[in-house]
């Protein structure tokens, strides 16, 4: 009898899962390239004066797709005839390719967990998806070499794998539920860095929008001067929309302090515009600050990083109420470094070269903006985190534990009775008020069920009153005890709660205030004489 051995691919093993992941990566690359190609071909068809045939439109689509991954292109059809680099990435174009790679890696691990196949490791899934994507990208690079926008080889070998691997890694992280490090400080630093980054970019977008609205007339004139056909205006409008995230990064860099370059030797900072800018006519570039020194409106852009690091430090401080001051400061500093690293990467993508000579540097300088972000977080975020931590550790006055009562000196009064001086009553209860100043009253109930607390007591009604209105047996407050007074009972000469003349309060039997003592009988009424 022979046994049939199934091949791992037939059985659906790990090799099949990796092959599927590779196919997913290739499909993601094809979808992104196809969507951009459809858009470019539609613009070419609608143009009344096409410069080239459909081949030129496809080459342009291939070049723009590679540019969306951060790859620098080279323009060969320049007026001078010299090739000019093109390194400014329209960041909105990068959203679709990055999301497709992210989804491919996420779906690979999700499908493996829910199916019969052996799930690949996270590293294997990321490598397979990125490998399939890069195979298609390599073919696109070769195809773009024969078009008007060839690729710079060094940039393609550096940025293309980095972007694809990062997006695939983010997809694997999403498939595992976006876990954070187990160390509390590291997780808090990542959350705070994300909050600070979102606030900084949002504030940069507000700064850019306000400046663009202030120079709306110049922006409209530049938009109308570029082209007169509706198809050309639609293409320019799409390019403006694709560059809006770049303007948010530029606004954030402006508020941080370093600003951005407008060609070699020209800088725009909140302090003013230095040098002669080499800005081409474009609607978004009309929002650049005017020449001369900056005023208070330009300096108000510094509120954007200030608010960002305030929120960032506050987030760390709220999480650090039980930490030491050293751990809190290190966590806030780590959040500043994390936010600065991401801002540096975004600044490198938002800027670049637009040509040769003066246009070789255009946009934010990545290391300057990254360093400024870390400096803001260290100088403002760390003190804010420490202050919020100290404020959260304070105990409100209403929630403080009550101070223990100071034990009073032993009283000479018999147990079970309270004096007018406020001494403690039975079972540690508060002193009960007496009927008259300087007099001593018996307890309302001597049994174990007697209520505790400040219960008002009255003098026995059976005791006669003298003409002066005083109770019989009571002494004035200033007179003090008399010679016939019984010291334990303070004025009741023959009052005996137990009916035993030989009773002593410290006898062998349990007293009335001790647990387990029998209830005391009520005192007998006294006659008038």
C-alpha cells in the first residue's frame, strides 16, 4: 500500500502564503500605477494641444508614480538643454501607493490567521509583499528611462525600498492590533509624539491657509496666467491639491523657526525674508511672506509649535503621575525626539530641487526642522510634563485624611459619665453636654445598646429643686466638690446604679461600658425628703 504525500503548496503551507503575499504586493503596485495612468491619459485626451502621443502620456504617468515614492526625476526637455532634477514630491500622490502596500500586508496576515494555511511570520509577510511590489517598480523604472522623466538611479535605490518596506511594516503592525511597547514610558512617548505631530501639521496647514487667503489676489493672478484652457486649469488645480500637504509641512517649518529656502541664498523665516527668492509663478507660492522684516503677524506663527509641545508635554505629564521626575523628563524628551524624526522625514519629502543653480535647494531643510522640533520639545515640553505631573500628584485639601484626635488626660469622673470640660465619653465617643455648668449627669442608657454620639441628657426629674432653682445634689460651678461628695459620681451622694453600696467602678466584674456586661437597672426614684 502506497501513501500519497501532499506537496506543501497543495496542502496550503507557508510557501503558498508567502507566494500569495508576493502576488498581493504586485497587484498593489499595479493598482496604484493604473489609477495614476488613467488620470494622466484622461488629461492628455482632454488637452486641445497634446505635445506627444499616448506613449508620452504613459511615460509621464510612470514618472509621476515613481515621484510619489520619493524618487528624484530628471527633466530632459529644458530650455537650456541641460538636464534638471525634479525632487519635490507631491505628497498627496503618495497616499494611494502607501495605502495599497499597507493594505496588502495587512490582508496577508489577516487571511493567514483566518484560513487553513500556516500563517507566515510578520517579517516574512512584509518581505514578500515588498518584494512583489518592488518587482513591478523595477520594471517601471526601466520603462521610465526612455521617457521625458528618467529616474535618478541613486534616489531610486534608496527611497523606493524604504517607502515600500515602511508601508508594509505599518500594515503588519495594523494586522496585529497596533500594539505599543510594553514599557509604559515608551508607549506614552509614542502617544505624545503622535499628538504633537498632528497638532504641528494641523497648525502649519492653518498658517499656510491664512497666508494664502491674505494673498488671494496674487494667487488668482498666478493661476490665470499659467494657462487659458479649461483642461490646463484642471491640471493645475489637481497639482495644487496634490501639493497641499507640502504646504502644511512648509507652514510648520516656518512656525518652528528655521523656515524654508527659496533658492540658494534666500530664506523665509518669521524674522523676515532674506535674499532674493527664485520662486516660479505658481498659485501656492503666492502665499510666501513679503520682503522685509517680519511683524507680529509673522511671529504669531510660533504659537503653532508652542501649542503642539504644550499638548505633547501635557500628555506625558498625565501619564506620569506615579513615575519619578527623572522618568517623566526622559519620556518627554523621547517624545520630542520621535516627533522631530518624523518632521525631518516629512521635510525632506516636502522639499527638494526644482532645477539647477539657484533652484537646486527649495523648501524646508530637513535637519534644521528636525533639530528645531527636538529643541522646542526639550525646552517647553519637558517642563510642562513635569508641571502637569506635579499638579496631578497633589492631594486636594478636602480629600486629605483627617488628623487623629489627641487623647485627653484621664479624668477622675466615673466611667460612663461625661463632664462639662469635654472629656471623652464611653467607647471613645465625644463628650455629651451636661444639664448645668459644673454638674455631672448620668448616661442616658448604661446597656450595650446605648447609642453613641453627642446625645443631650437631662437631669433626673425626680430630684427636687431648691429655691434657687438648682437641682438637688448639684454644686455650683465655682464651688467645687464638697466634703460629702463621692468623687466618682460628682455630687450624687447615694446614687448607686447597681444597688450595691460596696460597688467600686474598677471591680472584678465587667463594667457597664465593657463588652459582655449585663444591662444596668434604672436608678430607683428618690423621695422628696
